[in-house]
C-alpha cells in the first residue's frame, strides 16, 4: 500500500474548525487506499506566544528549556488532530518527535537529526491507523527534547517522505500554490501547475517563501514529489518535481526590491584579490549577491556586488578594509536599486531568452545597471523607482500571465513506488537519508563542474543606455547563438562593459555580430578568446552561506589561479579562468569542498 505524507502549517491548524478540515483531508486520503502520515506544526501564533511568555520570565532563557517549551506547541496540535481524525471514524495515533523515532544531537534550538527509526510508524500504518507526527522536534541520547530550527516541520515532512518512500509529500498552506510572481505586484500573476526543484530553489532565494529551501533541496536529493496545496479550497496546487512544465522556457519572475550595490574599482588583477574581498564579507556574515567581475585591463579590474540595503553600512566598512589590504583601488556605492530576475530550466535549451528579457526592459524604458546569469536564471539590477515596472515588463514578455494547463497526474500515480522493497533496502535508505540530514545546514557543494567548450567575448566602452543589451543578445539570437554566462558591470562615466560566453562552435558567428555592434558604437572595443574554461560549484544556499565564496576564491588563490569573470546564483557560482590553469583550478576547488 502506498504512503502519503501530508504536512499542515500553523495557519492550517489554528482553530478547531481548521483542524477538523485538515483531518477530513487525511481521512479522505486513507479512504482512497493510502497509508497516511500527517505532520503538523504548532497552531497559529502559538510559537510566538510561547517565546513572548519566556521573555517575560527572563531575557536569556536557557536553550534546553526553550526546546522543552516550544515543543509543546506541536504536541498540542498532534493530540487535537488525532482527536479530530478519530471523531471522523478512522483510527489515529499522535506521536511526538521522540515517538516517531527521530534522534538528534544535543544542539538545542537547531538540532540535527542523527537517526530515524520508522518501525513504530510502520506498525501503526500497517494496523490501519493514520499517524499524526509532530514536526520540528526530536530527542537526543539523554532523552532531552530538541527542536530542529527554522523550517523544521517542512524538514520533518520531507525527511519522513524520503524514509518511507512516499508517493508524494503534500504541503498544505494558506496560498493556492506557487505563483509566477508576487500577485501583489503583478495582478495577472498565475499559479504554476508544475515546477522543477531548481527553479523553485532560485525563486525561493528571491523571496518566494512557500517552502523552506533546505526542504526543497532534500526533496530533490531523494526525488520526493512535493505538492503545495491550499488548505482551504479544493485547488490542485503546484507539483514540485525533477522537471517543470515542458512548455515553459521561463517559469517565474521575481523582484528583490531593497538592494544596494558596492563596487571596488581599479583593484589589482591578480590571484587572491577576490579571496580577500570575500573574506572581509564572510567575517561579517554579509550575504552578498550578484557578484560581477570585469575582465581585467592594464593590470586592473573592477568587482561589483549587491547586498540588502540594510547591510550597506557594514558592507562599506568591509569593502574599505579590503581595498586597504589590497593596496590600491577605491570604493563606489549605489543605492535605491532593485533586482529583477527571470527563472526557468527551459533557458538551458532555448536561444534568445536574455534578448527577450532585455528587450522588454528596454521597451519599458528601464536601464540595466548590472547583469548576472546562471543556467536557469537571468538577473538585472535596475533603479528601484522602476522596479515594479521592470517586473511587470518581464512577466508580460514571457507570457507568464497565461495560466498553465494541468500538467501532472492524480496524486495516486505521481510517484511509482515498489511494494516489494526488502527490509535491508529500507534500512540502507534510512541510513542514507539520515546521513544527508546531518549535514543539511553545512556549506554544501554537491558538484564541481569544468566546461572547456566555450569562448569568451567582451565588448568594452559601450554606451550605458536602454536597449544596448537587447541589441547584443537579440542579434546573437537571430544567428541562433546559445549564450551562456552573461555579466555586465556597473557603468563608469556613462560607459559599460558586457562579457558573455558562447560555444566555441558558435564563436565566429557571435564575433561577426560583435564587430557590427562595435562599428555602430564609436569608442567601443571588442576582445575575445577561446582559451578559457568555466569552473562552477553547484549546490544549495551558495548565496546565503557567506563562506562558500570565501572558500572557493581562497582555493583558487592558493593554486595561483586568477579569476577573469564571476557570476553567481543560489545554486551555482561560476568563474571564468584561463584554459591553461583549468585543471589545477578544478582540483583545488574539489579539494576545498571535499569533492575529490
């Protein structure tokens, strides 16, 4: 019999009426022939109330006692949910984290799961009961109650789905599903029927807070289909899986509104420079985004990056210290900026996506301050006063206002699961799941990739005005050239540089386009080389884990490798290095992240 995991957040179990409604969903799934595990969070604002109550007692409550206190919120919810299911005539049993079999370390308030024993859950399920499991909590070796930290209930639900090899993990929320963009900013934003794990990870990093990023990563690791559904209506929600809607090149658009930009100009173009810059940021736990480094000229380079507006003062202190240590350069700052992004796995196989986005911004009269890209994301830094206009233009350009058709089958056949799995296979999977859980909050780089197949083209001293980027990439699209990495640094004295990579097989066609552009813009200069390689680290949380960039660039500095270009996203940091140094760069980075 197939297993179905359902998770209900705090707003979905806030009142007796809502608890009964959630219980009816669990019972309906059981009547359809599933074994059902329900994971619940604390009701409504219960956790906040408990925290406030503790602060009335003491401003510094002991971490152990906070876990003891906060765990009562989920214990209340599971008991009430079990009562509701039994009232509907179906057997149910509530279980705390300890009773589920979740054993953690003793790091109170942010414990890590060390083992999961599913034996008791399986006996209850095979006996016909619905298991009501407390999310967010476990127990350590000394029988202390522990909590799992931010996103703990989502983590519990997806981990149990992986361990039990569930057909699907349903996440019930107070929204209809995942939307193409923020409906408060774009009135015709549509619900996405199906989205790939990586697309949602990128959108989550840009503010789409439907699920905790770590839970999405974990679902991806074990290919757990996750269905985000509305708790208060029969809507089908959004299915998160290995692949998105095959018809969509771009899945969604996002806006990070309050951004600031810091530029280090005229710094030395030598190995170790970026390492020093990132070390200063990492020491202050500053989450930097949109990192762009220009191709160096005359021994000098410029690097720009964005940070949240409220981090600007601390960032400037760090940047000035980096310049002081480097012995040359100066710091420039830009505020009142926003980042607009287009995300979609379909970008990897379609030409002209960048051209389409930049053309839409140009037609809306929006100038682009900086550009960074990954395989599945294009981000542009724009003036904050034009941010919403830019988002609307991008959303419209990719027809995201058109509703997706239902692209997935009924829940019962979402994920094929073998019924004849051996006990040994189950135990091996449980051990594997737990081993991954234990390191989920560490700096995680899953892969180091080296691509030698590309050429680099740089256009210098272009006029910094709307339409220039659209012209460059529109002409490349007309020639059928698949552009990969794109970086545009902030303009200086009204001129800017744009660099991009293309397959070596398409370099000649792209160079012909570039020559026409240079002749049309007096003062512009063209440079190109095929003696480069793209070195990328892939994983999750690479932007928010401030130490990833520091470790990457320190490894390259120690190996004597100079970095020509940098581009970043939530799941990938890419650098362009000389072809002759590519292999030593790859080995150094693999060692640094334990991937050798």
